C-alpha cells in the first residue's frame, strides 16, 4: 500500500509538471522547451502503448516504430493528396478522418503481423517483429510518390473543430490530453480481468492454458490495442514534425522506445513517461554538445541494459520460459 | 457405469524413448486413482497428454464418453479437467489471491472484460478466498506468491486446482519435496477432496498412495504393468519385482 501511494504521488507530480511547465516556458518566451515537451509527450504515448505488451504481457516488440510511421503517413498521405490531387478516396485534411485511418490501419497491421509474431517467443519474437517493421520501412522507401527515403513535407496539419494544431499550445495540450487518456486506458485494462489474464500469461503461459485460457487470443488483443495506440501517437508526431520519412520507423527508433519503457520501469503506468522524459532530455543534452551524440547515447543505452540486465532478461524470459505446444 | 476418463492405446515417444507405451486406463467417477512408477516412467508425460499440452502419437482419450484426443488444451479445462504441476509453476510475481482468482475467472466463458477492476469483483474474490481457506492459506491471500514456502506453494497448487471447479483433477506429485509434517497435512487435504472430486494422483510417496487410493496403476517404462486395489498391488508379484524393490 505504501509503495502504491508513492507511485501515485510520482504520477501526479510528473503529470502536474507536464501540465504546468510547458505553457510557462512558452509565455516566458522560450518556445523551444514547449517543442521539446511536445515531442516528449508524443513519444511517451508510444512508450505507454509498448508498455502494455512489454511490461504487462512479456512481449518484447522490436518493431513498434512501424506503428508510429504508419500513423504519421496516415496524416501525411491524405494531406498530400488533398493538396496535389489524385487518390480522392483518402484526400483530406480532416483530423478525425486521418486519426481514424492511423488507428484503423495500425490495428489491422497489428492483427495480421501479430497472428504470425505471437506464434514465436523470446528472441524469435523480437526478431520477427523487427523484420515486419523493416518491411514497412522499405515499403515507404520505395514509394517514390511520397518522397521515398527523402520523406514528405506535411504542408497542412490535421484540421479539427475548435482546436488549431498550428498553435503550438493547442498541439501540446492535445498530445498531453492524449497521453493522460492513454495512461488511463492502460491502467484500466491492466487491472481488469483481461489484464489479469495478460499478466498471468507473462508469468506462466502453460499454467494459464491449462486453466482454460486461450492465451494467444488475449495476447493478440493486447498487441492490437498497443499497435493502434502507437499508430495514434504516430499521427500526432506527423503533425508535430510536419515532415515524415521512413526514418521515423527505423529499427533504432523501436529500440529507443524499448529503452524508454525498460529504463522508466516496465509494468507501471508512469514508468514509460519517465523513461521518455529522460530519453528526450538526454538526447537534447548530448546532441547540443556533439553531432556524434549517438555514440555516447549508445554507450549509455548499453550501460542501462547491462545495469538493468535482470529487468530486460526477466521480460524476455518471462515470455520465453515455456515451450510451445 | 461409464468411466469419467478412458485412455486407450496411448502412445508417445521422444526420439527413441517410449514415454507412453500403449497405455490403457479407466478412471471411474469419484475414485482416487493413483499412478506410481519410478522416475522417468512417463507419469508427467501422461498428464500432459491428458490436459492437452502434449500431443499423443497414437491412441485416444475419452472424457465423459467424448473423444477429446485432439481438443486444444485450453478447451479441456472448460470441459472439467484441471491439473497441478510437479514443478511448481505458480505466478510468483502476483499476490497469492490472484493465482486462485485466475482459476475462478477461467470458469467464465471468456475474460475479454476490460473495464472493471478484477480485484473488485466480489464473486471472484469470494470463490478464490474460499479455495484458499480450504487449503489453509487464507491468511496469505494478499502476500506475494514468491514469499511463500515450498510447502505453501504445493498447497496453493491444490487451491488453484480446486478453484477451477473441475470434475477431474490431475495432480502431479503434490507431495514432492514436502517434509513429514507438510506431507501429513497434504494427505489430509487430499482425503477431503476425495469425496468431492475424481482425482488422478501421481505420487512417489508410497504411504500416501496406499492410504488414499481406491485403485492404483503401476507405470514402468511407459507401460502400465498392473492396475488394482492397494491390496492387489501390494501382493502383485510383477509390481513387487519391478517397482517395490522386493525379491
Ligand atoms: N519434452 C521431452 N523431450 C524429450 N524427452 C522427454 C520429454 N519429456 C519427457 N521426456 C522423457 O520421457 C520419459 C518420461 O518422462 P516423465 O514423463 O517426465 O517421467 P516421470 O514424470 O514419470 O518422472 C523420460 O525418459 C524423459 O527423459
Ligand atoms: Mg514427473
């Protein structure tokens, strides 16, 4: 009980800071920090979504960046066609429509790939999720219409009633509200009967099967929810950067997401948010000192993974402990 | 009377090892049927085929007259078959209560319920607590499962089997690694369950087997070499020779 309330205190503190500080930065004339916070909050949604399957289901997806990428292109492609014509079926600036596309397509993509990926466990699961993400990556590289690997500029952001995403504060609070909603969704799901089964299958899949649970169906459902949520984050990210390219879904981004979850604390609501905050701040700090910031960052990544070795292994072995049948 | 469980011509081999070698066995309703046999005889392999986590190479398994040989494992639980594990396979990261609650929850047609917090559903909670009480673990309900002793883990395995409300319990060496006192407790517990459940008990502890079983089957190198009442088994020459270690 004591640790529970301490966790909620940390959660409240972090959320309060995210609600109050960024607008203050903006009013103090430091718009850069609002940008940083927006990026942080959007990445946090993706990390929260990954945490649903990684932290509560033991599924170490190394392909979550693909969902971000698909979500971003679900904003970019309709906007592109609305500006330059053709493909009238999807051409639109309508934010509701774009988000519907982002969530719908990533959900279907998660369903199809999940059926295959979830037949494997442990290291194989990591590798096959990564392989699917790379497939999506190369698909967008080869799509010359949308700039290939040069990417695509989104010249008009998603349009919504009442809010205007060209206003940085509107974009920030849409993202922040979405993060809070994502956290609430994950929190509710993981405490529900469904969540119990999901966590149970992470602990011991064979036990759950012999109790009568078709654990495959439960894990697949979680995977689809997670993918769709991550696709939503991608739609926000597209609106934030207004430039999308296959690089958004490179395997390094998937690795970074995993890092955020594990560093911050897999299996807790606020953990991935803390992990994202740390990631964004560290990235900012290093990249302002040196253009080779990936190197020190890589070393740090390694150190964290080694330092939290048991955590990482625990997650992987949690899903790889039992043989298939 | 039709047996609750009927195994015919069951075969399973791993490489060259015949772990299950033409096993024929009937378990009657309400009986406690024990299977004894040396290590490596194929007892756990048999259980795994009954609960569906291992596919037999040949033969059939009938439950209540219905052929279940190819039914997936997760569906057999719904038909009324539950198992306990020889090597404790509890959810160590969860509280004790959750281990049992998951078994209670599994009786529902599905658990695709996403909104209500599971621990607030009193129907599940109460049934789980009742099962814990039956094995004497009610005071440990909210403790972390990892902190329980080995003996308590074995008791919890039974509570989970109880909570799943199955007709047929497959218990794989519930007394493995227990001290004399704990064994005594477990025998008492199994004696209580005997009246209400059909039990296929795999056990190494001969005292326990002869005290509890209605019938005993002896498994050696995957083959059942004898089936009978405890007295018949005790006086069976082949069994004494092959297993009980007497000349
Ligand atoms: N998954 C497996 N792969 C290969 N051999 C196995 C496997 N499971 C069991 N065996 C072999 O089958 C035989 C029976 O094992 P088991 O059923 O565990 O025996 P028991 O439970 O009676 O001690 C042993 O020789 C064992 O080595
Ligand atoms: Mg065994």
